[in-house]
C-alpha cells in the first residue's frame, strides 16, 4: 500500500514551491510606474504608431537597431537645427475613443537617450543657454475636453529651470513624468497658456504656464477631459542639431487593469529572452510537480506488484 507520509511530503513540496513563485510573479506584473522592459512589442510598420500628419514633419524618426534598449531596437529621432524641424511619433486611441480620463492618469513615463554633441567654435548664445543644455526629448499628451483639443507637453527644462542641470547624455534615462510639470499648446494653431488658463500667442519659454497633471485638471480642464493620444519626439524651434532615442512608453489610469500603453520599440523579432527569476521558479515548480507525479506513479506501480 502507498505510504501516505510520502504522498503528503510530495504535495507539500509542490505547494511550497508554488507559494514561493506566487509573490515573485506578482512583483514582475505589478502596475506601478517603474522602469521596466514593457511587453507590447512595436515593430517598423506597426500602424498603431505613425509619423504621418505631423506639422513641420521635416525631422527624421523611425525604429532602428542603432541604439537598442530592452531588446534589439528603439525609436531613433533627429532634427537638423532648423527652427521648423519636427520629428514625432504619434499613437491615437482606436476610433474616436480615448485611453482614459486626464484626471485618472497614474503613470506616464518613457526611456530617453540624448546623443553627446560638440558645440561649434564660438557658439551662439542659444546653444550655450540653460534651455539647450537641459533639452530633453518631448512627450505630448493629446487631450480632448468637450470640443477643445490641446496638448500637455513635457520637457525636462520646465522641471529644472533657474538652476543649470544639463541633461545626462550618452546613456539611457528613465523618466517618470507623472508628477512633473507640463505646459499647454492648443491644437490647430499657435496658441498657448502664458498664465492661468487663458489662450494667447507665444512670448517665450519662460512665460508658459506650467502645472503638474493634477494642477491642470483642477484649474483648467473639466472632469470629462480625456487623453486620446500620445506623441513622443523632438522640436520644433530648436536651434541646434539633436539626436535621440526613445523606448518603453507607459501610460496608465486609475481603475484600469494594466496599462493603456506599454510599448517597446523593436527592430526585428521576436527575440529569445533570458527567463526572469519568477519564470525560472515557475518552471522549477512545474518540474517539481512532474517529478512528484512520476514518483507517485512509480510507488503505486510498485504497490500493485506486492
């Protein structure tokens, strides 16, 4: 007859391994706004992201393998120094829908990389200015509030101005913008907010009104304002050449399971990845389960022959 103690020990072993795998697996699938290799792979030609229909689309933008991040590719962008250069990748919600309410955003982030650059001899003042030293790639949230379309624009300088803090060039940087400052541009023209929530012509960068996302919702948008798109890129009115790479774009909202956007730009694929620790434990759990079942079958067979 089969030894009941041996059966209990085998079952306990599998249960303990499964219990160990559970918390680790949960950690790797958390919805928190942290640096990670996002799982939704975007390859060249994917219709969800496009550079078409962008104003001043004179810069270069496309998925390449020149500086891979989280795989074998990333989004490469460049502008030449023309004030009208514009190089953006855009993703719009399906149909006339939206990703979620502006007031419900709990994560907006991306990885960015600025190529090192060399100033020309005797550079003009706009290339030694604080704004240019601190210039980062840009993320724009496309917002629809009733019939009004606008962009909430993130750039690094608006979060560090009045203290020279040059960008860290030549390395990948994770940027969580969720609690940072944005300025507003109205779609379809050259109208901005220079103070409060009033639309006006552009004066200069230092005059633009900035709030964090909660501040914009509280002061200038209705409760029904929704995010219907995202743009990431470079320009315009930038005085010098700029080369950059972007990857791992995240956008999440309260009350939604997972992320509305969690996109990883890949040049070719899919690639074979090294298993995560949690995956390895799950694999071990499965192997342990198979081993336990094999042991039980052998003991049952041996018992029948007695």
